[in-house]
């Protein structure tokens, strides 16, 4: 006998999980995950920083709403997801001005060095600070959404890649792994594989491109203090932040990739360690571990959230780029509202239009 549900969500990263936790309170949900574990790819490789000033206007609105919802969950449950940690942007005056958005406070280099004394004098000429930024416990967020979905009766199928799909009555008949599933609506939350999944359902691609982003945990002779901000170069050549007694560093690269289980390329981590050692006095000595994730987005850099429009019962929840965790609750609230016909909640019309799958066709 096939499994039956109101909504089949394809993908078990933060996008699919956060939607499942919200939607399962109102609908029967099945989550089909290609990998043997949840949050295996990019969601397990997050930089763990939520930055309200980061991204285009629609992303910033969804980030603000996500922070509001996360604070509410913390207050209600006693769980802990967020730790205040500022975000400091450094570089040339022009580069900082170009990257800064409202809510960012401009600082002199001297003031910036009081917050991040490891920065060497003369290595940057301007800085911007987002004091509303938070460090995030990505593992706790994933587990909260998983457990909330399970408590609501959602069923999770791991090791179940979608193999085929066909219209069936007013919905879909889908083969995923060894299971046959009948669903009224299918949500495509497949991350780097979202355009490929769409093709199985006869939906046109959204032009989603996966981009590499590498990070590493390193040991430094003079590590950062726990309360210090995350520091990022305004020209996107590096970022770093405290990670316990160690430091997380990244070359902040954006290199197009196939949809694969990405791995660091030789020399990438070594190069950013050299750059950060020239910019700071941390004296990074060794690399404890490194990884690479894929940040998938369309050409305009906005997520894709909404019904396909040309294929009945097919809903997009993809293209979050580097904003997956920081927009997760806001996006899930918007998607759930659209799926059950409740409306767009707190989202403005401009944000709904900016993330709509139909924008590429208008």
C-alpha cells in the first residue's frame, strides 16, 4: 500500500525540516530525504551566524521574522538557539559602503580594533558593525524542527531519493527509495538538486546554481575571545569568528559547482589562513578540520518560495543561498501559509513577489 499524505516535502535540510515542523500541525506530512541522514549536505555545514544586515531586502525581512520566531520558541520551550555575536565588516571605504545596509553602524578603524584587537593596524580603512547579529546553534535548530515535526505525526523517510513521479487524480504518485507515496501537493526543498527534482515533475528549472563555500576550524596561538564579533572582509575574501577555544575561518568563495557532495580543494584553506595571518595577530598554526558546502541560488540571489504556476500541486522551497538558517522560520511560515491557503502572514507584498517562482517568468 502506498503512503498517503497531504504534502510530500522532498529534502531534509533546514528548509524542509523547518517547513515540516510548522506545516505538520495542520496537514499530514511526509518528508523524503535522499541521504541516509537529515541535514547531511549544506545544512550540516553552516557558518552558524544570523546577520540581519546580510542579503537583499526580502532576505533581511525574512531574517528579522526568523529571529522574532526563534526568540519566541526559546521563551516558550527553554531551548537555546541564539547567542549575541556582532558582525564586523572591514575593508576599503568603498567596499564597506557597497556591502553595508541599513542597521549597520559605521566605525573608525580604531573603534573596530577595540572590538577585534587581533586586527592589524593599517590592514583596513573602514568598518561596519551589525550589533543585532547572533551566533546560532544549527544542530539545536535542526533537532527542534525534527522533533516538532515528529510530535505532530510527520513521517521521515531517509535514504529515499525521488525516482519517478506522475499526476494521480488531484495530486501526485511518487516513488522515493523503496516507497510509493500519494500526495496532494509536493514541495521541492531539494537544495542543490532542486532543478533536477523539478524535471522529474515536469516543472521548468529556476536556474538554480550551486556555489562552493569552504570553511575550517583552526588552532591559533592567540585565539579570539568568546564575545568577539564575526569579522568579514567587505571584498568577500575571508571571514572568521570564535569557535570555542578555536577559530572558524573561510575563504568566502563563490565558485559554481555541480550538485555534488562537495569537498575542500587543495590550497583553499591554506590560502585563507595565510591571508588572515597577514590581517591579524592570531597566528594560526594548524587546521583541525575543514569542509565545503554548496549554497544554491538563482541569478537574482533571492530564495524561490511558492507554487510553480505551470505545474499543479508543485511548490518550490529552494534557492536559499547562504541565507538558509537565517531565513528558515520566516520562510517556513510564509510557505505554510501559502500551502494551506492562509495567506502570507507577516510578509510584505514586495517580499512575496521577490521570492515567487513566477518572477522569472514575468
